[in-house]
């Protein structure tokens, strides 16, 4: 899926020149992506971010002087979308806690890059609409105020919830909505026992699980990943 609307300006920080080249080549396949610079030094990248103000920053984690986690802490309020591209899976929890939109393990493939671009596009589109959304959680339903309209959804319509930086996307049988709350907070408002956290970024409605398949949950809209931390709890589910 290609990005829609205006150009999306990206900046890339990685101390490996081959990885910088891979992203630069992949960007060329998306006319609405504009590469505003590639940097091998996190400190130079930091100064460039403050000067250029890109829409999206792709960054490695293991870098000299300043690593990606430390860098994101410094720039969090200045970057709308941050994405890690790294060889180290062990930083994923910390990355998502810092509201990274995506966490990609190297080697970066065209298919995985396309998934990330789709996520960026969807996040920015939903975020444009989110200022009009207000949410009230009731015992069996959600009331979403969208502009001048109020929409009441049965909680049974919710298929899964996805963390998207500071927001939670509510995927229903009809359409997705974005709410300005963290996934953890959102789950605290919902009745216990109806939704199951399966990943740092996902919680699925138990009633919409169709199958447990290896490291994935198959639900009514497709497949969702199971995080290692959540596998033991998921193994106890009876469908």
C-alpha cells in the first residue's frame, strides 16, 4: 500500500552503511516518501531531526555514543512517528514503551517495509480524525463521539485492539477507530475476561479467536502475532 496525501518526509539513522542503503533503495519505490537524510551518527541524526523536523524517523538501536533507545527519549516530543530497525529483539519491549510505531528486525525486506508503510499511512490517517473522537466505556458497550455524531458499539463488535504510539486503534466488524489512550489504560476500562493481551501491541477479543497457530492468533480479520512474554497465558486458552 502506498502512502496517501502529502509527501511523508523520513530521516534514517544507522551506523551500518549497507543498512542505510537498503532503506534508501526501498524508499525509491514510494513516490510520496521523501528521504531527507541518512546519518551514521546518532548525534548528527539528533541535530538533523531538530532542524528538519521529519514526519518519520527510522533508527537502529545499537550505535556508538548514543543508542537508539536513548535517542528516542531525547526526540520523542519532536518526532510524530519513530520506527526501530535493528538486529536485537530484546529491546522490543522498551521500544514500544517509548511509543515506537513499529519494531523491525533485520534484515529488512521489501515485504516487511511495505507492512510498515501501510501502518504509517493508517496511523496518520486515523490520527487526522482522532481529534473528533471521544470515548466512553460502559459495561457492555463503547460510545464514541465522532464530530457531532455519537456511535454506540457493542463490545462484542470489537475484534482486536492495537497500540499505535500514544493511541489505541479499535478494530471492529465495521470500521476502525482511534482513541487517545494507551492500550494498557484502555484494557483497564474494559470488563475482565473479555479481551486477552497477546503482544505489546495487541489485545484480542476472546470471542473472535478462531485458532491458535504457533506464534500467531487467527481471528476473524486475519492473523495477529503472539509476543514471547504472553505465550504461557495464551497456551491456557480453551477455544
